C-alpha cells in the first residue's frame, strides 16, 4: 500500500510550558531561493517543503560548531550532544530534549532565473543563467527549478538547562546557515522575522560585523580543543561586504567575485578573458597524463599542485571539447582518497539588514583536507592518475596571480572582499 506524503512535519510531542521549559515560535523567511531539500536529489519537496527532521540535523551541526570546541574529550562531547539532540536507535538510544514542529506559512513559487541581459532562462543551472556558477549541479537537470518566497514557523521547546547551547545553535544556523542544499554557497539563506510574534529588529549594515564578532567571542574561544569537525571560533576569518539594495544583489556580488577568483584566466589573442587559466591545475593534469593539444603544452611554473581543492570536493576538470579532441586530457575528478566528497570550509551568503542586505563570507575552523588526502581520477574509467597535493609554499603562491602571494586559498579569496588579518 502506497503511503501518502504528509502535508507538513508530523506534530511533535509538545509539553505544556513549565518553569523548566522554554517554548518559542520563530518565524522565518528565505531571502534566497531554496535549492533541493526534498527526498529526490536537486528537487524541493512539493508538499513538505521544509522538514523538521532537516532542521534538527542542522541545529545539531551548528551546536557542534559553537559548543564542540569547549570539550577536551570527544566522548564527553558526544555524551552531551546525545542528551540534547538524541541518539540513534540501538544500545543507549535516547530521545532528543528539543521538541520542534514546522508549519509552512508560505509555500513560495519557482524562482525565475535570467541571463545577463535580463531575459528569462528555463534552467537556473544553464550556462546562460547569471546563477549558473553556484547552481551548476542543475545544469543537466531538465527544467530545473529552485523555489523563492518560502516562509515558515518553527515551534521549538527545550529545557532551560540547555537554553544557552540551543540558542547559540539557533543563532549560528540563522547567521551562517540555511535550508536545503548548497547553503554554503548562499542558497536557502534565512532571516529570523519574529519570535513569539515580536518582530526581531534588523541591525544596521555598519554594525553587523561587530555584533557577529561579539557573539562569537561570547560563544567560543580561540582555544578550540576539538578539531575533527567544522566549527566557529572567536577570531575566525570573517568579512561583511558593502550594503546592497536586497539579498539577491548582495548574494550575486559575492558569487560573481567568487567566480572571477576561481576562474581567473589570462586574456586570449583578442584580449578577452578566455585564455589560459592562471591556476596550475590544467597544466598539472596535462603533465600527469602526458597529453596536451597543440599550443597548450604545460607551462605553469607551479607543478602538480591542486590548490582549488581547498574549496571542497569533488572538483571536475574538463577541457574545451575542441581541445580535448585535439589531444588535451579527458574529464578528470579530484576527490578524497577514501571519501569522494569533502565539504568546503568557506561559507558565503547574504544577511538582511536595515535598508537591504550585506554579504557575509567566513572560513570555518576544522579539518582543511580529507583525512587520507587527495586523489585525481580519470572520470570515465575511474583510473587513479595521481595523489596530488593542494598545499602551496610562499613561492608557489607568488606564481599564482589570483593569490597575490597568499598560500591559503580561502584567505586569499576573503582578501578580494576586503578582509585583513
């Protein structure tokens, strides 16, 4: 018998608020489109657009990011985490102390992507779309859509004894996170609108950075003893951009800068920015495979380094079709040696503020590389070609123009936004 998809998150078992319990109804709206978020990859759920189980998992992640660093013992951290957020079925299983329920108040509508001339495009991932660089996973999905204008209520109850931890996780999720997929690239960005019906005032654009840094100093410290997971800390690299008229404009300014940084090229014969890459990976692949089309023999002075691996994995390298036909290497993939995926430590997204929005970009603490290193594979056959390095020396960084001598690729990107150490 086929089960029907519920129209909203199943009701949580809410206790009547007591002196030992805090209950809130927090109203949110998404200020950027929702990417995916449903049971089917890359697609939103047409019925349960925002799921309580997803929010619980996200809050658990941000609890680790804010609270995890204070524990000297990972087992102790897991014990406290289990008490707050619950543990899996089996020996020692336990229920979460956090009860939550989601009510969708506005289901939104498909987001209309456009090209640079303002003409509508059917697929946000289409190469003509101004959003294609951050929506590239949808490029080959027919008529792919993301959803705009979504609003929901989150009813949440938790013990007062855990209030500090849970409110910290909520703040971090609201400030740095979002809903759905690709939130680290700005999709599904949240704005907290009201708490128990009371409007949450927006900060001025000029005070946002100071407020965030102050909150981070209250929640975390420079002494982060646990390093095996992504985390926030008091002096994590953080930049706030100049204000824009709205969240979409602030977001576009961020990912346009990100695209120019990651795709930096020399001018071609006609002076257009379509020449050879300023990064070393294409020539590294040519050297590793021993293949190059005429006129594209490897010349980059930094040899066999893949610094853009710091932006997250996997990364697919594909040469132009005509160049591959003339001898350049076939499609290759950079991934972790034991796990193909590795999340980026770089987060960027817009934040609503008085008069519009600003862009936020920061670098999470935690592991900078996959635990077992990197592997370069030929995509079609899966053959291992190399176990490359992403680590750059100061001399390497000086020979990669976008870095301007900064060997930390993520910090180099923040510097293009105005960040200073």
